C-alpha cells in the first residue's frame, strides 16, 4: 500500500499536482509513517490502495485545499498587492458572494412556489 503524506509549504509553492509534488508525496508506507510522526501540526494524509487511484487522490487533495482556501492564500502571498488593488479585489469578491446568495434565494423562492402548485 502506498501512502500520500505530508502537504508541505514547498508543495503549495510548486503548485499541487505537479510531477515534483507527486514524487515527494509518493513514498513507501514505512517512510510515510516515519515522516508523519515528526511533522508539524498541519499535515494531510491519504491512503492509496494502488497506482490507479493517485489521480483521484490528487483531485481530492486539490478540492480540499481549494475549499479551505490554502491555494488562494498561497496565490495571494506569492506577490505583493497594493492596498488600493486589494480593496478592489475584496469589493469584487463581496459582489460575487452577494450575487450568488441572491440567486440562491431566487431559486429557493421558485422551488417553494412550485411545491405549492403555482
């Protein structure tokens, strides 16, 4: 059984899913367990039964990192942004979030109306 262990800062910088990241993550089970005992508090561990599941695990890892905002944070910290540019980015992000909420409310309203037979 292969183990994918330990998501380090270097993997985030390299861009998760690259060949270099794959080489670092794919280790023997003994080496992976030895490194997980000496890691910091933030680590990710996936067990892979065979090599055919590695792509699936990378997709799962990317999805999890994206949902937690790790990839976005790494992308933001790569370059410095001026305060004025950051303000514009935050305003756009807020506008998108509010638009998504409004669409969700409209869909819920339509579905409730449909349940009542209108």
